[in-house]
C-alpha cells in the first residue's frame, strides 16, 4: 500500500504495473514486446508477448500502427526501459514498459508460460 518499493517501481507515466499490463493485453489494447534474449523467452514468457531482443533491437521493426500501445518487457525492467527510450526517440510513438519486468509480473501472480528444460514441455 504505497511503500517505498512500490514508489520506486512506479517512477513515471511510462512505468506500468503488472495488473494494468495484464488487463490491457487481455483487452487487445497493447502489443507486448519482450526484449530479453531467445533463451530467456523460451524458458519463461508472458503469453501473447512478441520476442524482439534488445541485442538486435530495431525500433522501426516493431509493429506500431497506432491502434495499440507498444509496451516493452524484460526480466527486471532495465532492458525494457532502454528499449522504450530508444523506441520513443526513434519513432516518436507513444509507448511504455512493464516496471519490474517479468519478475514483478510473476510476483504479482500473473500467468506465465514456463518450459521444463529437461523435456521442453510446457508446465
């Protein structure tokens, strides 16, 4: 309820909570772009997220037609914030990111797709 950790995560209007991202993703209002590397994405991901690794990031390749807001996501929020800043600077489009990344998402109890590394099966 408004503790220091919550204030730190919600630094500005571009920092979105797991709940708001979940709601908007379900409603089709956003395009969620995961900027982690392929191995990270393969092990655990948010259903519906598109993979676009920061290591090969090209802002103009992001499917931004203006109908849905682009929201970036990573492991902890650091890479997604970098992608957000680059994307907005190069495209001028409105966007945001999941503050705290997939770590905050799972801590908030939101659903993820996980793979068993030994079998490759979804768990």
